[in-house]
C-alpha cells in the first residue's frame, strides 16, 4: 500500500495548486475509478473463501460475516454520496 508520505510529489512544492472543486472534478468518480484500478492490479496473496465465522485473513479479528456487513455498508454509503453529489449539482444548476 502506498501512503501519502511515501509519494515523491510534495504538495508544498506546488506554488498555487488548484483545488479539485475548481477543476470540476467529481471526487466520488475519482475514488471509484482508483478503487477499481487497485482491485484489478492487485497481485497479493489469495486465500480460500472463509466460512461466516472464520477470520477473513490469518490473524484477523474480522470474520467473514462482519466483513460482508462492513463492505455492504460502505457500498451503500458510496451510492448515497454519489446520488447526493448529483442532486446537489442538479439543484445548483
């Protein structure tokens, strides 16, 4: 995983960066695209699908049932954020 502190680009080195909101960038779409690209490029270890009560990875405190609940919650949240963003833009137009 790449952390912001590991990146060679230092935002302070850019004298007057343009905020994403001023570039008409849809942040939700950028996040979604980055997620899709990350998942498609993933080359890490693969494990068998755990049963509902089993941990999702070795030494994990999160079991498969909890993982699915968390994942579904995040998907619903992402959907609501995207809908709200589109509604806000429609309302302002």
